[in-house]
């Protein structure tokens, strides 16, 4: 459980380290700073302004899976995507969820402190690498370099953070955590979801909220 908690903290907790010297590096750092500030304030609208279109598209997919996917479809998803869809289905009432799009879902998650603030102070960025319209940055946790990097895309001249890349890396770490736990994937997902929400998962969790 401790291992997966660390993974989730790394998922969306960011801050900035040394002042970059180039214009693009400075812009990447500013993106980090603004996102960090928004997360600390639980201000979803400010936070998503620093996220790229791919991240918003991914949350639209989470929303669609939560609303429409049946058990067979959910079990076809990667571990992290399945867990996200189940968590959304488990924690947000249909009357609210049905009024959302991907951006509104992400704002809701941040406003309700689903994206943890713990660990932000301990996480920094190291060296920033720029390659045309893409950038990446080393991630330091309590001064130690971790295996993942934060990724960015330049969209309409502005640097935006790409959370989808981090989620892909997190899926690998979660698979390792499941293996260490000795539990089936879905049992692991249910245990994690219940520990986050404090509520037992319903037997109907596999049923689509809206039947197409």
C-alpha cells in the first residue's frame, strides 16, 4: 500500500528547482510553478490551463469509460485506465458525471483534492531537455532522481504539461505493485479504490451507468 501511495503522489505532484536560462526552459518552469500553485489551492480551472490537449482528451476517455463501458470493455483497459474509470464511477454520482466533459472532470478532481498535495514540497525538477515542440525534465524526489520524467508539449506557442505520459509510466509501476501484493488485478483495484473513498464498492460497479 505504501508503494502505490508513493506512485500516486508522483503522478501529479510537481515543483521547480534551479532557474533555467533559456526562454523555453523558463517557460517550462513557469508551467510547473503555475500548476503547483493551482494544485496547492485546489483550483482546477487554473491547473488545467497548464495541461496539454492530450491530457484533456485522456480524461474524456475516462469519463466515457465510466459512463458507458461494460465489464468486458473495462477489463480490456490497462490497469491504470481501468482503475481510473472505476474510481470515477465509484465516487461521482451519475447526475453530476452526466453533465461533465473531460476538462470538467479533471477540474472536479482537483477541486475535490483527489490529486494529492502531499509530496509536492519533496518533488523538484532537475535538468530540462528541449527538442523542438517537446520537452522533458528530470524528476527529483527528496533530492534523488527517479526513473520517470515529466513531459511537455508546446501548443499554440505555450508549453503544457503532458500527464498522459506519466500515467503510462505509472501503469508499469502499478503492475509491479500488483505482482508484489499477490492479488488479482481487479481485487487490487477495489482495495485501492475503497481505501481512497472510504466506501465499499458496489456489486454493480461493472454495470455501465448509461446503456447505449
